[in-house]
C-alpha cells in the first residue's frame, strides 16, 4: 500500500534520506517542503562557490529532473507553519494542506544572530545558504566586509570574500581564532596565515552595535569605540537547531528535537533527522553523523531494523588554504592528557587527547596527513599505551618490534648510577619517589638527577615509570622553566607571531609567573629575541651565562680561559709570538692546543681580561667565541696546496666560511670543518656543518655530532662551486637560528623537523634560501663585532672590583 | 656598632648584576636587583666556591655560575634540594651611594 511521506526541509540530511528510500524502491508518495526556494545542494561546498572556485550548479545534488524522475512532489519556497498530528496534516505558508502517514522533520539549523542594535539592517547576513553566499559574492573588489566570528564558518566567509579582492576584517570575541579547536599558539598560526591573505584579524574584540545609514549597514562599532566601516556584515557566531515548529506542535525538544535510536520523535509517526535533532544529549554540526542518521531513518521507514549510534566524527576542515583536521572530543578534563607536537617553522601543530590509554580527540593544523590514522584509532578505541612515545609522529614511526625499555630499567640494582653528572643512583631516585616526587621536575628538585646535562632525563623518567606504574604519565611538552607553562616552541612561536620585541613584553604578554625570569629562561629568551628581531632588540648581557657575559670560559677556580680566533685553523709566527707574549705578561699557567685547531690560554684572572684582549687585538686577533652559543671553529685540512690527495682549496674555503659566519649567535654552539678529500682529515663528517671536497665539487653534510652523542652528518647537497657552499652554509645557519629550540645543537633540531624539510627550504627553494641569507646578513651587520674590542674599550671597569677593603683595612 | 663604608655609586653595578668587593680573607659581592635593592654576600657558593658575582640574578636570587645552585640574596640560603648558606652583610643605598656595614667583616677577620 502506498504511504504518504512528508519531509520538512530539503537539506543535506533530507537529500540523503531520499537517496536511500528511492534506491530501496519502496512504495512512497513523497512530498518535500523546503523554505529555501530550491532542492538539496551540497551546503558544505558553499565556500568554493563564494571564493569563485565552483559554480552553484556544480554543487547541486538533486535537481528538478531528479525529483521528477523519482516522483517526489516538491514544494520549494514553502515553509511549513503548522502540524496537526491528530489529523496527520501539515500546513504550509502557501495555505496548502498535505496529509501524511509518516512525517519527517529535517529542518536543520538556524544561524544564530546576536540581537545587538542594528542586526536587522540591510547588508547584515549570516553564512548558511545560497542567499547569504550571493550577498557576499555581490561585493566588488575594494569594498569592505566585516565578519563577526572567528570560528570555522566566519573564517571561510572571510577567506572567500578576500579571494574576491574584498577588504575583510574578522572580529572575534575570544583571544584567538577557533579557540574550541586550537590553543593559543596554533590559533596564532592560523591568524598569521589569514593575515598573509590580506585579512585583518581582531581578537578579544567585543562588538557593541551595528551602525547603519538609510537602513543599510555602514559600520560595526566595538565596545572600545572603534568603528569598522563596512558594506556588508556577516555574522557567523554559531548555529542553533531549528526546533520552533516542532516545539509549537507539541514534540518533545531540548536543544534539538528529541529522537530515539530509530529517529522517532515523541509523537507517533513523526521522525526527525539532521542538525535539528538531539540524540542522547548530543546535537550535531557536521554531515557525517547526519548521513548515518539518514540511513537509519530510511531503514526504519521501510520497516527494517536499524539503530543510530553516534560515532566519533572527524572533519578535514579547509579554511581556504589552511589545513585543519579535527576529530573526537577535545574538552579538557582531569582524566585526560594531551600529547602536543609543534613545528613552528613549518607551521605545524598536532594535538592528541588521551583518556585511559585511548585517543579520544585529535586536532591538527598544517599537516593533516595522519588524520585518518588517528581517526581510525579513535573509532576503534585502540589502546595506544605501547606506542605512546612516538604516537604523535604518526604511522610512519610505528611498527617494528620495539622491546620494552622499561624492563631493563626495572632490572637495575639500586646502586646503579642513573645520573652521571650528579652521581645519583637508582636507589636515590626511588627513595625520592617514595617520598612523594611524581615527575621529572620533582626528582630534579629533590635529588638533582637530570639537573645538569640532562642526558639522563629519559632514564629518570623510566625509573619513575617503573616505580609508579600506572600512576606515572610520561611528560610530553615540558615547559621552558618554572616561570611559565609554555614550552620553548610555544614561546618562540609567540615571540614571532605576537611580535614581542623585548623581555618585559614577552614576560608580560605570555604571563610569566616570576618578575624577571630565572637563569633558565632568560638566556633562552635573550637568544630568541636577538635572533628574531636583530634590529629592534637590544642584547641583554645580564641574561647571559657568565661565559657569554665576560666573553671567556669560566674555570672551576673562577679564572678564565682565553681563545683567540684562528680562521680555518691557520696562524702565523706573528700571532704565535703575540700569544706567547701575552701568556708571559699575564702569567698564564696553562697553554693548550685545543681540539678545535687553535690555542687556549687557561687560568687568566678576571680583572686581566680586558688587558690581555687588548694585547691580542693589537696583534690583529679577535675573540674565538670559544665560550659562545655561536660559531666556534671551522677546522680545515691542508688541502690541495700541499696534500697529494687534495681536490679543492679546503683551507681557503674554511677561512671564507669562518669569516662569513663568525660573531653570529646561535641556539647552541656551531662547529664546521672542511676536508680536502674523502680521507677527511678535518673530521668534517661529524660537524654541525661539514664540507668534504671531491673532484667534482663539494659534499655538504649537516647535523653531525661528536660530543655527548656521536653522529655522522647527513648529506644536505652536492654542489659544484664554493659560492654554493657559502650560500647553503649561511642559509643553514640562519634557518637553524630562526627555528631551533635554545640549546638544541643542529643534529637535535634536524631530528625534529626532518632533513627533508630543511632541504625543501634551502636547497630546493632558491627564493627562501636567498631570503635566509639576507636575514643572516642583517643580523651580522649588528652582531659581527669583536666583543673583546668593545668590552676592552668601554666596559673594562666592570671587570674590576668595585671596592678594595683589604687596602682600607691595612691603612 | 655598625660601620657604614662607602663602596661606590649604585650605578657602578648593573641592574641584575654584581660587582666584587675585595675584602680581608674573602671576596664579597654586592648585588643589585632589577628594582634597585642591594645585597652583599660572600662571593662564593657553598658548593665548590663558584663566584656568585658572575651568576644570573633573578628576583632576589642568584644562580651559581658553575653548578647552578640558586642562592637567596636576602638570607644567603641555598634553595631547593641544596643545603648550605653564604654569609650576608648589611648594605644600603643612600644618596645614590652604596654603603656596606663593614664592622662584621673586620670582626670576622679578627676572629
Ligand atoms: C678547550 C676545549 C678542549 C681542548 O682543550 O681541546 C674544550 C673545552 C670545553 N668544552 Fe668542549 N672543548 C673543546 C673542543 C670540543 C670538541 C672537539 C671539536 O670542537 O672539534 C667537542 C666535540 C665536538 C662537538 O662539539 O660536537 C667538544 C664537546 C663539548 C661538549 C658536548 C657538546 C655536545 O653537543 O654534545 C660540551 C658541553 C656543552 O657544550 O654543553 C663542551 C664544553 C666544553 C667546556 C666549555 C665546558 C664548560 O662549560 O666549562 C670546556 C671549557 C674548558 C675551559 O675551561 O676552558 N665541549 N668540545 C676545546 C675547544 C675547542 C675550540 O678551539 O674552541
Ligand atoms: C558554509 C558551510 C560550510 C560547511 N562546511 C562543512 C564541512 O566542511 N563539513 C561538515 O561536515 N559540515 C559542514 N557544514 C555543515 C553542514 O552543511 C550541515 O551539517 C548540514 O548541511 C546539515 O544538514 P541538515 O539537512 O540537517 O540541515 P540543512 O542542510 O540546514 O537543511 C535544512 C533545510 O530545512 C529548511 N527548513 C527549515 N525549516 C523549515 C520549514 N519550517 N519548512 C520548510 N523548510 C524548512 C531550511 O530552509 C533548509 O534548507 C557547513 C555548513 C555551512 C553553512
Ligand atoms: S670537555 Fe674536556 S675539558 Fe671539558 S669538562 Fe669535559 S673533559 Fe673536561
Ligand atoms: S647525567 Fe644526569 S644531568 Fe647529566
């Protein structure tokens, strides 16, 4: 028997119900109402229509021919205003009455309009349907638009209009964009991307009223009085399920129309589907669950068994040109923990929310490739405890048969030394844990383990894990220090994005918990600021470790060592004589040939520093920065001038490199070497940057190490000319300077960002390479100065005692 | 009885910095905080005698330049897990000059 089916609303959910019903070939007499004067189209594709990438026709999913073919009677442009559920009749605003056996609400949502003065002016639109989109498309180049709302829809509207040359300002109430999905640093990334598109973004901005002229919008006024002139105002501040009709007609509603697992409402023969429903307390805003509902409803209408289960949804969201992915649940909670990965340089941010060893939410910005993998694990409720440490890096880092590192630590005896620097044994750490220490910070504070070089922190954490068992959660992002909860990466990112150019600005804007920082954060901040704003920031010697403040290495007895630069490891008899004279004159107890091809004068008294520097300066020598997080040495071999195997002028190239790079400050020290042939006598293959000359040119390696870790360099590029070596080495220095965490040597930093990324930036992308070189040069204009000469000239008094009470006592 | 001795102008010490005072027996260090408070301590960390005058000053604390002990400028006490104390001396600023109470210094010397 043919049944009469009436559907209210021809949105995406209704469209899908119809697809299923007509496919199933049931015997239905269907009437479809839609307040919009058209049938179903792909609403989520309105943004490409707005930006001009697609036409509206391309996003229509059900056209007139389709309805005719399937025998669906359409009442488009007709709004249903009343339902008589006893008589089973619906009335439309065209005065029509239509009888039903089954009735489906698919009324979707209404955009929320803030009822502020002026909201009903002409030119105030939402972003929901084709009419809104067309209003925005009618703007011409150079006209002004204001968008209220920095969530997904608002930003899509803004990006779409900006793509048409409209001058767009986004006004957002919260401190950063998309605050529900992104935290502050990531919100800044997004903001930056939008600003790059020419969009003005105002956060923490509260709208007061919309000003009009002749009934038409003229400007938005903020509550601080600012007026933002506009020809159109788009309000994209959220949606509300469209429930008025249901409520007026006696259906049970909460935030949405209440439905059970079969999409049945509280009234017999009436169903609801889509964004208008509330199911088990959930309401909906994305299409995936709506499509599930549509499938269930179609089955239920056909008399089949089906039930709707709300699953986790994921979305790959695209704010034109910015990759975002989000899935699951992100709310904070005591029972949840975050794993966060950021790569400021690439503008990548990833966050996983874990609960009881399962991922319950994932947000990604910039690189969303692994989104589906995480989504799969959310859906499946996969236990991730085994891969927790590498989880955030994605599937590429999983697999293999990783043995349990904890069992080895568990087996260690109590007197096994865990921290070599501070002589702390496993037993000491266990004792501290039993006395209440539950994390690395507390262990550091109570036992000193991991408080020095830090290489043992992994072991300390494993002892924590073994001892505390499930109570221990491996820390993820460690804050910079006790003065802030932000990580180094966060801080670097915020310094750039918020344009913070002084230490007080950083501490104020980022909410430092101490008045003037501490010995951990201040040197790092000083570095970040001078590296990011060489021309604006003034170096702060009081925020540097003593070695960099006094331009010499402090010794255990409080004396200093002095190492003049010997470019490329080359020296002259005159220089050697001057060094010898200085050693005599200042009673230097020890003269040592360093591992860096130069000479170290050890045991110089602090007060003598300016004088010995002056003598060395007079002989033409400058500071070797043997104390600096900066360029140390460029070791070379004798090369083709002398050696029978030499292929290129390794010594000459080393000198050129050192002359170009000396004086620059870096996140950690940087050492180079140039060898004349693959026999590699200058040990170039374990340097931060190492060049090996070959017949055809130069092999440039980076990210080597030979200190606490030993690691061979990785090949950055093979090039033919010295100039290319200079360019790539300079660009590498600068990209490292701009991006690495303070105290990460290049090999540690490259391990985080990946050599491929570095190559993309400086080898493949010539423009970026040149820009980096340019920025390095700007910095060198300010920082390539011999600090010895400067200090000896006008700060020498600081090296003297302020007073001498010994003399006084004698008097 | 206090013996206030003029050590030098306040401006001779950088904010968040220190200068050494040569004194009988042991060097002292006079510190100046960011808000112009001054403190005088023996210039040696209780742990391996690192010269505190060369440390980073933060708040009313100084960090030992050799081994990162953090010492209170007010009390001379080591902070955190470390145990130890540095002698402190009364010091004040008057008319832009730093005045140190040297009585206890000479007493120490005499003792
Ligand atoms: C003077 C010198 C030893 C020598 O007499 O040969 C030396 C001396 C010190 N090194 Fe070094 N290193 C010296 C070459 C090296 C080398 C070899 C090289 O440069 O070819 C290495 C291994 C290569 C490398 O850096 O990868 C080396 C790896 C280290 C490390 C470990 C770095 C790492 O990232 O793993 C440290 C610790 C640190 O920097 O945090 C260190 C730290 C130190 C310090 C600064 C320790 C300190 O903070 O007080 C030493 C200062 C001694 C002093 O009192 O003056 N030194 N150090 C060498 C100076 C070279 C120069 O001319 O500038
Ligand atoms: C610009 C934009 C971009 C989006 N991007 C995404 C995205 O990337 N991913 C994603 O998952 N989701 C996205 N969405 C959300 C998605 O479009 C909605 O979840 C989905 O369209 C909701 O479908 P629905 O059928 O429930 O409601 P709708 O599609 O809103 O349809 C409801 C229809 O019912 C009609 N109606 C209401 N009341 C009556 C009445 N009384 N009588 C007659 N007709 C009535 C309305 O006119 C409307 O046409 C986006 C939305 C917009 C606006
Ligand atoms: S690097 Fe050499 S000089 Fe320095 S602390 Fe280690 S062993 Fe001593
Ligand atoms: S081994 Fe523990 S801090 Fe160096």
